[in-house]
C-alpha cells in the first residue's frame, strides 16, 4: 500500500483534523506539558470498578527475554533490551503463548528518556521514576492497569524506595484519569518539551500552586439522606 493510500485510509478512520494535527505535531512543532506526579508506596489504592483479565505470567525484563515483545510490541524489542542493560527495573506480563501484553519500568536514578521526549528526569533519594507503562488494547480498562503499578511499587519498595514519581502529559486524558484513580498528587511542577521540525528540542520547567487536574476529577457523590417522615 502506497503512502497516499495509507494517508487516505487514516483520514477516513480518524478525520482530517486529527490527521493534520498529528502530522503538524510530528513534522512541524509540538509542545508537551508534562505534569509531575508523586505518591507514597504504602497508602492503599481506592477500590475501583475495572474489568477482570485472564491469568498472566509476570517476569522481570532482561536482555535475554526481551524477544517476548516481538508479537505485540515489535518495534520495542531493542529498546526493552537497552533499558534492561542500563540497569532499570522492568516488569512484563505474558499470555499463555509467551507474548508480552503489558509492561512497566522504574528507575532509582536520574533517567534520560532518549526514546521519546529526549530529556532528563531527575530522581531524588528514596524515590523512583516510573515510566513506559503500556498494554495492548485488549486489556484497556481492566484491573491490569492497576496491578502492573502495584507490582512495580512493591518491587521498588523492596529495593529501598518509599515514593513513586512520574510525569503525565496534560493532553493524555486517559493517563491523567488513571493517575487520579491511583491517588497520585500533583508536585506543582511542569516540564515543558518543545520540538521544532521533528529535530530541535527545547526544555524548561515551570511551577504552580493549586491543581491543574481538578477538572478531570469525578464529582463527589452526594451522601444519601433519609427524608423525615
């Protein structure tokens, strides 16, 4: 299939405005606002209604087992191998065929994200930086989105961490809602990432008070009252 046909199909599926926005973001200019979030590793997560998922096998990602990503994340195999070789801690979840369907990473030292944003994320003593969480579409909206984080939190707590920090793109609404569901708190810091013509990148940090994410929070449920007879 040629490039024009692929572009035509994508426009039909997602609409012209969405496609143009993505092309502009990739080849002309984009500005990402990465909201810093943090959470302790001991407070329980509030119960939530998510669909169950079939039994999966959890493994630590290593340079020797990264081939398990080939089926569903074929373009990430070497990236996974590189991250494991650098000493970061990764967990992957495999189906009954031995294929990775979800994964997540953590780093106890300053993390340079050369694979996506191209900037440094500093990590303070006692913290770990969580990144790279992803799962295939079949598991979206399932309890797995919570369990992968809880598993990583326990793994990193065993390594001496007592706090998880990460960043959330303000335009990624599902990720924002997931962070709120997991009771992350805003740190009051934004890392801005600018990219021009897909080549030149610029970064700066800004700080704020209050909350930028309140509009995404679910309104509190009114308490039930009993009418007087």
